[in-house]
C-alpha cells in the first residue's frame, strides 16, 4: 500500500500542471495509510498479553487460600572446584519439584498414556532461586510432566557457583559441609510452601565415575526445611540441602608431613657428629632450615590461606622450632666443649639426642589432642 501511494504521489508531481486538488488528494492518501498502520502495530503488541490472559493455566492453582505444597529434591551429579580460599564451590545437578494441580488431571486414553508433557510457557510452575549463589544459576533441559491424577513433576539441570563457609582448623584431616539453599523467587514466595522430597536419591551414581573431586569423597546428603524472613517481612519456606564431604588426606600425608619429618630427623644427625666438628654440624643445620623454607614456598599454593592456624600450619611451625632448637643445641655444646668442659658437653649431647626427638613426639601428640578433641 505504501508503494501504491508513493507511485500515485509521484505520478501527480510529474504532471505539467499540479492543481491544488491533486496535492490535497495526495496528502489525504498518505495520512490514511499512516492511520491504517498504527492500529495494526498495537494489536500485534497486545496479542501476547491477550493470550496470557486467556490461558488460565498460567496462573497458580488455588489451594483454599493456603500455600501450595511443593516437594523439592536435588540429585547431585557433580561437585567441582571446591575452593577453600574464596569460600565457594561449583555444583551440577537435577532440581526436581513435585506438586498437585487438579486443573491438569485427565483420564487415560490408553495404557501407554502415563503422562503428558508441557512446555514452560503452557502451564504455571514455581521458579526457584539459589540463595547462596554467587551468580544466578543456569537452568537447562527443563521438563514438565503431568500425570493423570494432576501431579506435576518439574525437573531442570541446574549449574550454580555457590558460596560456602569452610571450617579448616583440622586441615588436611577435615570434613566439610557444603550447603545448597533454595527458596522460591520473590514472585512465588507467598504462593508455595517447600518441603523435602524423600522419594528421590539425592546422590547420583555418576560421581563415582566422572566426578572431579580428587581430594574429596561425598559421604552423605540431607535436606531440611526452615522458615526465613522474606522481602515483605513474611516468612518464606527454604530448603537447606547439605552435602557431607570428607577430604582425602593421602596427598598431604606423603607429600608434606613425611618430607617435613625427614627434614627434622636429618637435623638430628648432628647428634652423632663429634661436638668439636662445628663446621659439619652447622652445615647440616643451616641446609635443613633453608630446605624447609624452600619447601614451604613450593607447596603454599596447595594450602588454604585462612586467618587462623590449621593443623598443618602448626605442624610446620613445630618442625621449624625443633630444627632451630637443634641449631641452638649444637652451638651450646660447642661453646661448652671449648671452655674445657668436654664431659659436660658430651653429657648434654646425650640428653639432647634423646630429649629432642621425645619432645617432638609429645608436642605433636598434644597438638593432635587439641585439634581433634
């Protein structure tokens, strides 16, 4: 129609004589076209709103003025990137919700008619939010199935990066609890009442095959519900999923504790060297201290950076102190020997060769009792 009006207007303007009547007619045609197109655009934009208002299934089901019970379960597939320094971890799993909508009940037409599948834009379903999420979680593979009795089962594959509080005082012999907090979004928090779904196994079998938890083992998973304050002051139901994990400490046992013990034992070899040979004793002691410092810098990337002393930090300090005590001992014995009291120096050396190893064992035993009481 625009082309026709333009052609008509062009033909009028190319005439040798352009009467006022022709100009007025051209203006009327253009204005009529503009007025005709404006209602069409408005009708097109209003179509989704009309469709949404026509479909009553997009509204939440009425439950006699009460909140709609919704059972929630999380089937964890994988947990990765557990970072004790930044206090966060990543989780991938299937979020499953189940509720009853009598409006969707139907009569089975055949034995194979066990359920019917709907798309997210066809019926109402509650939206969920991960409270301790660093960023909004991503949802994919969304499935909504409706069974003949009106039971609706919603599932989505969720990926989230979650904040968590780690208690690392016993590191690396620690056990941690990962928390996944889920509650309805603000638009649905007063419409639904969450509860844990005990019928679904919360831990998938897949982690035994391809999980990326080289340092951890999933031991258990529990779900509890609690009421927390909402945006408007009213209570909101919240699901707290806890994943119990146990650290594999073999890496630290063989790569950290054992080398440190060997370094301390190496510093004790000065006890079997002649007290008069100060040069050899000092060389062993200084080399051991420098080796321990270099070793600490080499493995610091594998240790959590927390503002308190973990068990492995205390063990490092004990090793430093006993290597330093060995240096003090050999210096004292050499000074006493040079003062003409050789018997006394040898007696001190015999006591040190037994006392320092025994004290090392006792101090570490006390630390273990304190940290693992």
